């Protein structure tokens, strides 16, 4: 079938298997170009199919020759209807790993559930024995609690008062003002339940209980802080409370891993175009301005560049892992430099529908958004029939 991008608001309803394959191959090529990493050998990636999770799996496998198990919740294709991009990413990753003799197996299901945790534990026991790196990169808006059965939904809202600022419709380029009403009721608690650290801790607890963590094992979860421009709706909003909980959980997990000499870290990553960030008001405009500045200064990074730098310059240098005063790894350092943020603050005041094409990189934003779904890649003929019925070879 001919597959074209079909949009509904901030969501693309289709994905292209060949484009997703090209995306994965491009990331693998980048990792190989940077040379080997003296890194992990047996890796579990929870949330492994897109974004930072997929980049972590690629970096582990093709940078460190690691065996990887990926856990994700993706939609397989049916005849005449493409699967989700994460499904095709995972299929491409496993094909490339197989070519190089690398162990790669996947589990498709709700990572919050006890059932998927048990399947993962059984697979580790059968095939790998112990894990030396656990990456936690889940990005779900909903969580059914495995103990209580309660469904929690996260919200992106300010706390206490209405937040008003500029935003852009990245499809049209129109800059407008938007207001977001403050959270109510159980919004904070629900957001923390979904996006905080409880599930991360549950994963580490069951892995440790089953003796599946190697001595000196490391676990890393991903977070974001962002600039003062967005803090009222992000870091000081409901999601910020969840991120605070995630960061506190890192210390609790480190305490629990003392007997193994293991450690937990939160890595604060830069702002990037993701399915989630595209739906967050204000963020697309901020990213458009950020991309313009960072590309001009030669310091722009996508997911794969960020994770390669995390592994090579932070996690696996053979020295103590550098952190900020709150114990966090900072690979948002280039984004959050005073020079970059000062430039953004100036451009923010100038940002209008008319000015944005000149002062921002909305085209780069659109390109990255399309790339998420396998569209817009050089070397892919989007006018020819694509086989949507691609399987993930070693899915459990």
C-alpha cells in the first residue's frame, strides 16, 4: 500500500515501515561512527521502541555489543492499516541486530502490569542470567495500578493559577496566545502515579528480588527540566511534581542497591520533538527557537546524539559519574547554558507568525515530527507500495 502521513491535530495516524527502518539505520550508523563504548553487556530497556528508549537500545547494542531486551506497548499492523512507528522501529532494530549476531528480544505489552514484569523476568532468567543496565524510558499518559487496579491519567497543568503564554501551531506556523487552567482535585496525585518513580522502583525491586541484577548494576530514568519560560506549566506544574518524585526515587533505589554496589540516576535530557512534546502548549514554539540557535552554534543534538554522549561522556568513562547538586546527570547542559537561554528569551519576545520563519526553525520541527512516524527520510521512495505487514521477529 502507499502510505502517506495522515494528521489529526498533534497526532500522525499513520507510520511508514521503510521510513522507520531508515530512521533506525541512520541512528546505528551514527553510533558506529563514534566508536566503541566500554559500556554495558546485558541491558533491559523499559520503553524501548521510540525516542530516548530506542536510542538507548541502539547505543547499547551497536556501541557496546550488548545483548538487549526491549519492553514496549506498540500496535502491530493489520492488513491495510500500518502499525505504530515503535513497532516498525523495533522490527528494524532486531533485523539489524540479528545481522551482527547481537542478542535482541522484545516483549510487547503494558510495562506497568505484573504480567509483563513476570514475562520479562522469565526471559532474563532463561537467556541472560543477570542485567547490568536498566533504562527506564516509559512515556504513557495512563497507568492502571498493578496492585489497586485503579486507572490513573496524567495531566499537564499549572498548579494554583492559570498559565498564559505564546504557542505555535506547527502545522500552520500561526503564533497565538494560549491559557491553561490550573489542576484540580486529584490531578497531581494521578500525574505522579503515572509519571513518577513508583513503577521504576517496582521494576528494580522485582529484578533484585529474583537476583537478576549484576553486581554494580546501573539504572537510569529520563527526565526534563526546561527553561523558566515553561516552568509554570512544566517543572512547577503537575508534571514537575511527577519529575520530583522520579528524582527522589533514584536515591531510594540507590539505597536499595547498596548490597550490589549498584546505583540509580536520573538523566535530565534536552528538549526534543516527540509525540508527547508536540501536544504540550508552548513547547513547540520553544523548541523551534531552541533548534535555530543550537544549529547555528553547531551544538544541536537529537535523541541518538544525546544518548551516545550520555553513555560515552557520563556513564561509562571509568570515573565517577558527574552529577549536579541534586544528584542528576545533566545532558541538557548545552540547551540550558546561559548564552542559549538568553538568546531564546530575546527571540521569545519577537516571536510572531510573521517573524517565526526568520527567527525560528519551524521547518526543522516539522521535519523531526514527520521523522517520528517514518516520513521525510532521504533514500525512501514514498511513492511506491510499502509492505505494512512487518513483524517483530523475536517478540515474546
